[in-house]
C-alpha cells in the first residue's frame, strides 16, 4: 500500500516479534500464554524541533506527536537518530492508522502539549522543522496471567511496549533457575514462616536446623532439577575490533556514519541444550566508561537442540565519541 509519507523499513519479522513476546513474558515468569492475534500496524507521527524561550535559559530538543492519538512521544526521535532505511509503501499486509491531526494543526497542538508538560506559557514554545513519518509496529493480543493484554513490538528496532501492565508471577522453589535464586526464595519463605528477619530467625536452634534442611534441598535441586538450557555468545566482526588492553574488555573500532552515528556489526551464536526447538534472543549493547548504552535484540527462531549453534548477524548503533573507548556487551534475552 502506498503511503503519503515515508515509513521506516521493517527489520523484525513476525517470528522475531513473537520471540520478543516470549522473552518479555519469561522475564515476568509466565511460560504459558496464548497469542490470539498479531497484526502489523503503521502509526503516523509528526517529528519536530522545539525551543522553549524562558528568561535565563532556552531549552531545546526534538520530539514527536502521534498523528492518530495526539500524544507526545520521545522514543521516536531516538529511533530516527539511528541509521535506517525508509520506504514509501507498506512492505506487508498491514493496517495504516489514520492521520487525525492535520499538518496545519501540528504546531499549535505541539505547543500546547509541550507547554503543559514543561509548565510554561504556550507562547514561549517555538515549534519548527515538522515532518511526517510512519513507524511500523506489531500489535499483539495475548492471554496471560488469567487476563488479556495488548502489547506492541516496534518493528524497526525491536523495542517492546505495554508489558509493564502484565504482573510478575511468583515462582515456586522448584522453578528456581540456579542455587543462588533458590536460596533467595527459600530465605523469603523462611522469613514468612518465622515472621521475622532471616538473620534473627537463623540464629535460633530451629532456624539452624531449617538452614541445614535448605542446604540439603539445594543439593537435591542441583542434582535433579538442573537441566540443559539456552546459551548465547556474540562477537564483533574483525574489522570493528580496536586495541586489546592488558586488562578489561576488547575495545571497538566503530564505523562513523555521515550522520555522526557509531556502528559495529557482528554475529550472535545461539545454542539450545533443551529437548525441543526454541526461539532464543540476545541483547547486544555498548559499554562506555562504565555506562551501558542501549542496543538491540537479535533473535533466532526454532533453534534445534544440539551442540551446533545457530547464527544471526547483529548491528548496534549509538551516539558518542569514537575515541572514548567502547566495548561490546551481550546477554541472553
């Protein structure tokens, strides 16, 4: 379908989006859920620059206005600041949300929204450089936690939205992933049973016997309940590797685009030690001077059981000084 403004090119497939759903729900403890519908939706946004003319200071920045709902959005400018391709038509059979706010109304609406947000008068806000763009989202309806929810996965960079409404499921001791988590959960159980702090309770004779019992359970857990799982490993391509310090992580030599973004590329390796094929995701990010810079999610769908890893390429882009000393970080998503 031909669009009346550019749209960001799709990066995620529906399978990738469902992998993100699995990851987010798994973090909340929900392994059993049902996806009732998934739909690609193109949402229109007006991006713009703004200046707030307040005496003694002049805050400025970039923002976006949802052309369908009229809500301000600070996530869209961050996406547009990354290297991305644009298209003029929807790439899959999807829904295009209508533009409820006309372009002639954008400046006035944005002024009012920003003024209310900043607590200043409307006439002190100056809006300029208005552009329209469509962002693709996978809108997903699912049943979990004995309720129904609607969540969104940004199809351009893979960011999840709406999962905060889903409650966290309390685990049982048998569901602990490792001994540390088991001991923490057992400690909470003991605290609840004793009605006092763990340290005070464990100082008693009864507490000491229960502690010994807990250790025995941990050993039993490690022997009988630990099973093979998922593992990921991500490496940057050799052309993006910089100096290797005597101590610390491998430094990166990122490519700098004409727009000032820093970019590295590499490969993630996904291994499945379970019994059935699984979707496995990895989160790649950048570490700079002890600060984590958000990156992307990379998912491998239907990874077969075995020792041979499935491979997926990844790209991370960010803003920063190319000589600052950046390194790659990753974790299983």
